[in-house]
């Protein structure tokens, strides 16, 4: 399959909209795509080649006063998870 034009994105919402619209494939965490699969909006392809991974996890040394960049990143990831 040769796609007509590239769409490269790290924005989960954009990737999901594009995939649901039939514009291509989206490689995302299982937990994020499950509702789309259950509704029949998307179908899984290449299952034998995919690793199961529900969502990302962050591990860092301490929750007590993390550096500002780390706190900003944690807040960003939490906001993405809430959708």
C-alpha cells in the first residue's frame, strides 16, 4: 500500500480523528484506542506484530518538589490521558 500523502503527528486526538476518517493507520496505546474498537470505528491490523501496552507510566525518584520541567511534563501526560 502506498499512501497518497504523509500525515505525521504526535497529537493523539489528531491521529485518532485521521484514522477514524479512514486516512491511514495510527499506532497508539491499547487503552486509548479501545473505545474506538468497541464502537467499530476502527479495526486492529497487524495484531501479530504488535506488543500489548495499555498506557505509558512515568517513574521518577520522588514526588516531593519535582523540578519544574518534570512537573510540567507530568501535568501534560495527565491532561492527555483525560482526553
